[in-house]
C-alpha cells in the first residue's frame, strides 16, 4: 500500500485512486478555483463542460495524497492548491481549456469582504428609484445622490471603491441596489499540467488576434528580408527574380543600353524629355 494513503479510511483511499486514474487517463490535469461560485451556476458550468472535460470536486488533502503518490513531476501541482480548489481533466491543450473556462465567466455584484479588482465607478445620471429612504442609503455609502424632477439621481460620477480596497457591507448593498456588476465569477484556472510542463494563467492569457497579426507581420518581414538580401527560397525566388529584372531594366535605361526590352523604354524616356524641352523653349 502506498505510503501516502496507509493511514486513510477506505473511502478516502478510493477517492485518491480515482484522482490518480483520471490523471493517467487524460492528457491534461489542472486545478481550478471554485471560490465564490454559486451552486446553481457551478452545476450549469459542469453541464457545459460535460463531454470533453471532467470537473472533480474533492478535498485538498486528498488531491495532495494522490499527486504525492504519482510523484514528480505532476506532484508539483500540490504547490498550486489554494482555497477551494477542484480538479479538471481534459485531452485538450492548455490554451483551448483556458479559452473554454474564460467563457464560463459572468459578471456578478460584489459582496462585502471582496477585494475590488479594479476601480468601481458609479456613473452620473438618473436611477430607477423613486424618492424615498434610498437617497439617504446612497449618501451614507458615499454616493452623491439627490432628488431632481421627482427622480433619484446621481449628481456626479464617482470612484466608489478603489482597486485593491475591501468592499464594505454598505458599499456592497449600494452596488446590489444599483445592479453594478463588477465581479468576474467562473471557473478560474490555477495551473495546468500538460505534456510534462506546467502552464499558469499568465502564459495562457494571450490575445489571439494580436498573436495572429504578429505572425503575419513576422512572415512579411521575413519575406522582405529574403528578397532584399537576395536569399532565394521557394516562397521568394519569383520576387527576387522580378526585382532583379526590374533593376536591370532601370540600369539599362539609365546607361542607354540598346537591348531588347529596354530600347522601347529608352525611346519613350527620350520622347518625354524632348516634349518637356520643347514646352520650355516655346
């Protein structure tokens, strides 16, 4: 029996074996953060992922036991376990999984105790509230509210919570009343282990359009370099020959070399110069 599970009750040993079996069955094993996801939304996410991805919720200690038994390098996942972690398995590559998980994200109203990821701004303008106690609630929370024309209005745009600050109960109540949704909630990938390599979100969060445009630009620059350096390849040989032919024709015209393909250009150039001279003389 493995050292890590020797003192575990049978149901926990069985759970560890399931975790290990999935890790050996699928090409990718990852950890996702479930913190703050409502149960109903989590069930919907699991349904959306079903078929190509397995989401397994279990205790962090059992995850650590399982990966400890599997050994290096996959046991390195244990250093990324944090908070309410869950396991995710798929045969897709990490970039495809990251994009799929990003699609599970939705905006929700922040709760008391949450840390603002960015400045939360209350915009100037009318609200849907009728005059009443709501004005005092907004003002006490720091929102410049007033009654104008029989409506509750926000008199000026205000940074309600600064990035990095903890949201208070009063602020959370106002955000809920104003239906200001600033919190991204969904399956957040903590790390993915794939083909012997660990992938963190900072690596996977790429702008695909920008990435594609950079590849196109690099290909264009490589093509131009090959042509200008006269380095023939299958893709550039025609452009190099065309460039050389054009330069040879231009040289023939400048040097007044009467060769086939050049003489007509020489005559045409001389004719144009004669007409220009005639215009000046007359």
